[in-house]
């Protein structure tokens, strides 16, 4: 990744699994040379994940200029859009509720 560049956008999927130090070293410079928009997706598991840190920074920018930068979707939102995903989530929750893996 080091030395690669992003043109229009850089999408970081599963951003909760990327260490903030890795982002600073590998991904941020990729977007810098062409001012590519960075899109981060994933699940905010803790307040220390890259995704959580990016969300906080974007919320501050939103307060400054009023431009929305953070978009959240819940599992319920996704289930409405994709009934097969909803079935998967329902089955997973049911199994976990019964103490099954």
C-alpha cells in the first residue's frame, strides 16, 4: 500500500479492524496527493477504533460547517433493505440467546 495513491475516493471497509497508526501511515497519504474523499465503513465496537476516531472528527467538522459527514445504519435498517440479511441476523440472535455458537 505504501506509495499507492487514491484518485477520486478511498474506501476503507471494516475500518474498525484498522489500527489508527496504520491509517496514518498507509491510507491517509494515499488520499492526500489527489485530495481523494475517504469513506470508512464498519462497526464501531469501541471508542478507540479508527472508525470511532474518524466519526468523532467528522462530527466536529459537521458542527463547524453544517455539512453531514457521518451516516449510520442500524441492523434494523439493513434488515428492511435486505430480508435475507434480516433472516441471518434473526437466526444469529436466536442462537446466541440459546447460548449456541
